[in-house]
C-alpha cells in the first residue's frame, strides 16, 4: 500500500496520455487500502476473511484495469503489480488455505477475463499465464506452509486465566475475551450455538409449549 502511489512516477513517463486517469486510480486505491487496513483488525472475526478477500480482489481488478485502459493488455508491465499482491498476501497474512485459494482464483480469473477483451499475442498471453498463474500456485503452497506453522505456534497450550464467574479468558495483552472469541482466534474451532437440556429446563420449563414438546419427545 505504501509504495503503490509512488509507481505513478512510471505512469507519468511511460503513459503520459493516461497519466491523469492513472493518478486518479492510484489515489482511489490508496485511500481504500488505507481505510481497509484501519478497519480490518477491528471488525468481527467472521467478517475478517470476506473483507480481506474483497480488498485483494478490488485491488487486483484495478491493476488489471490499468492494463486494459492503456490498451497494452497482456503486453503491459502492470501485471507485475498482481505478483506483488500475490506475494504480499502469501507472506504477510495468516489466511486459511481455502480462503487464500479463493483469493488466488479471483485474481487470476478477473485478470485474464478483462485483458482477453483486447487483441493479444500468444507470447504475451503465455508470459502472463506463467507469471500470474505460476506464482499463484507457488504462493498457495507457501501460504499453506506459513498457515500451518502459525497454527502450530498458536495452538492452545498451558494455563489459561479464566474468570470464575463469567468465563471470559484473559489474553497476553490483559484484555478479557469471550471464551468463544478466544478459542476461535487461537485455534481452528468454530462454534455453533445450541442449548443443553438443563438450560432448556431452566429457561422454558414452566411454559406449556415446552412441556408438550418434551412429552412428545419422550413418548
């Protein structure tokens, strides 16, 4: 995100006829990325991966659009920006493999669908297939290795400080977290809420519909 706007220097000299439009694209993407980086670690855990997927996809489609706008298509050097996105997401983000594969498929698909709209040469297409497609496959394996490594390091071990009353767990920073949130953050477990028989009896035991339900269930 930091270096993305500075590539406008190349835009200015390589594509002077498109420099205003390219500047607008780079400013817009930079603002969006800055906003996403600000909020992504503040959103609920279940929205983290969708937000990340959308951000990476929109950024990649913007870069491919720059290849389209300049009419160079597969011959444009801008496709190297996709390689940066692929490498950065593989090395810097701890993404579950299935989500990362989705991100890679979206990046590759939008790139080739967009640029196929322009006339292209076979050699340019092959270079893009080798670079974008090949690096994407390699990144999937690298990210899988990193994910498993982080998963092993983050597995729940040792003593967990838990409140005797509300059952919240204190993390390393001293914050108290709901037990569901803490376990989801530090493991691969996901929660599906239900209600045990004892709690059901406590909450609904005096209600007619619940009494009838239990009679039918036990019949």
